[in-house]
DNA sequence: TTTCCACAGGAAGGTACGGTCT
DNA sequence: AGACCGTACCTTCCTGTGGAAA
C-alpha cells in the first residue's frame, strides 16, 4: 500500500479564501466606468428621495454582483460616516430556482420574516401575497433596496407582474412608510425586451451594461487576488496571463479565470510543487470543463437522463451523430425496459435541446436528403463515456442492460 | 410548379400535485 | 371536504422549412 501522509502547505497559499466565490475584494478592478454610472443612479438614495429602479446586465462573470455589493456597501458606509438621515435597508435575493413574480414575492416575504413565520410557495391568491409583501416592506420603513440577482432565471413574461406592482405600490397607497427601489441583475439583455412597455421604460432609464473583461483587465483582477492569496514566488505573472487569456476566450468571465487559478494552484499543491506551472493550468482547465458538464448531468430529470443514456449507447454502438428520431427510438426501448412510461417524441426533442443548452451534447442542424432539415446529436467532447456512465448509473440500474451498453468503453476516452 | 415527407419548434391546453381558504 | 391557487411536466396541434418526387 502506498504511503499516505499530509504535508502542511508552505510554498503555495497565503490565504486560499481570497480565491473563493464568496470573497469580496476591498477594491473593484477594471470597472470604474460602470461604478460611476452606478453612483449616479443611486444618488436619489443618499438624498432621501424615492430610489430609482436600476437594471444591470452583462454576461456572467463580468462583475455585476461584485460591483453591486461594492457600491451599496460604499453607500451604506457613506450614510453612516456623514450621519445622513436615511434609513437604508438592503434585501438580497438570488432568483435562481424562482419561476414567477408570485414565487419571487413569496421569497422576499420569507427572507424578511423569521423562519417560523415563513409561508409556503403555493396556495395563496396572488393579491394576498402582494399585500403580505407590502406589509412586510412597510414595516421595515425607510429606503429599501431589493437586489434581485440572476433576475433572468425567472420566465421573462412572468416578471411583468412584480416589476409593475413594486414601483406603483407607493402611488397606489399600498406603501406608506417604505421607499422601495429595485436593482435587477441579469445575464440576459433580452429580458428587457420581453417586459411590457411601461415596465420596460422605467427600467431602461437606469440600465447599466457590463461588458466582458478583456485579457489585460482579467490580468489585473487576477493580480489583485493573487497578491493576497499566494505566498511570494508561488505564481508568476506569466501564469496569471495564461489564466487571463483562457478567461478572455471564455466570454471574459472573471469568475472562471479565478476558478482556473485556484484549481491550478490546488493541483500544484497536491503535487508538492513549489510554484504553479503552465501544465497545472492546462490540467485545471480540463478538469473544470469536465466538472461543469458532470454537474449538469446530475441535475437532469429521470427522463432527460434516459435520453442522454440513449445517446451514449448509440454513440458506443458506433452510430455517429444520430438524429433526433433515432435517439427517440433508443430512448423508448430503454424506458420500456426499465418499466418507465415513455414520453412523446416532441418532449424528447425538448430534452435534446436542453442537453445542448447545458453543453452536455452538441446539436447540429442539417439540411439535405429526402427529409429536409433535421437535427443530429453527439456528446460534448469534454464528456468522457466513463464519467457520463458514472453519472447515469441510477438510470442504468433501472433500464438494465438491454442495449449493447456492454460495449460502452469504460476507459476515460472521450467520444 | 405542386405535393409529399420528415422534421423543428411555438403555443395552448390538460393533468397531477402540493398547498391554502372557507 | 371541496373550491381554489400556482407550478411542473407533458401532450396535442399547428406552422414553417427544405429537399425529393410527381
């Protein structure tokens, strides 16, 4: 048996927490222009006026959330420091997993109320929910900023209700004590297009766009973090530039670049290396891509997993880029063998579209032949068969071994 | 040129479910 | 207990597309 032992890290990290998602750096790097816009948009707050609603948009990892918290922290400390007579309360809601205005209102109510007074997610009439919400906000009083992160997670059209109600609550007499402003953070600009015109016009007045970071900006971000995170000599600027370049190639996402740096350093530390090397970065990149896909697979529904499993077995059978109909036929067989009720072809097409969106598979449109246009599907090159089969093991147990799954290679070869 | 075929995808509606209200 | 509410998941229907065949 190999000898197992733990060594205290004396060469790489000074403070690994600095590279975590939850860490807020004391200074924001490379976003001065948007911070200025933010500052202007929030001026009514410090003057005790009704706050404007602000719409913040940009791709993920462009610093929207970080800048929002930074500027609001700054606002709070300035109010305190200069004894400004403004009672400011901030309510942070992450909208991931929230599907409608109704659910959002309930989420806010429950975030204000103590645990024992929380209400359930369904059952109440919508009007009643808004009444409860306004009561809670009014009880807080003063200026209340609702920070709604990942607002685009909510079905765009279903957001109209909430975004219509809140700004008008005061004029309609539902709010007497509280001045409520919304800061909506979205990865998706089309959110604004899908809103009703009156809702849209009030939001678009104060919208702030976050562009993706370019490579030099990402370098500055990484440099700032690495100075605190690492011991001297552990990471040189060349490694930071490497991570920055990968980040810039992946949509200018600072979070991804920081994750890449941390993963590289973890690999380096695990190997007792004195410093982070390019090879560590390369392996970290592969590992993170693979992890992302595997996480997506584990979150799929049972039928989506069977659909993916159908594609895995077809691919293992040597069927290159099978089309939707072929995947469906295999899916039906698998579902049947597992005693599951199979869904219709139309639904499986939706599953295949979802798998493509999650980048678990690649979906191509083809034109030609007697069938006109059709779609073909293949596993994303980052998904190894072994990992996919591991993640789908629950489904495989149910469906049994009725296809040529025995032939699925278990070596970590990508297909 | 028209018709047919196989397909993609949007829209609307059905159903089951977990919840509250009266 | 039964009406009602919102949600998730799914089916059905429909329109549009593009190549082949008539």
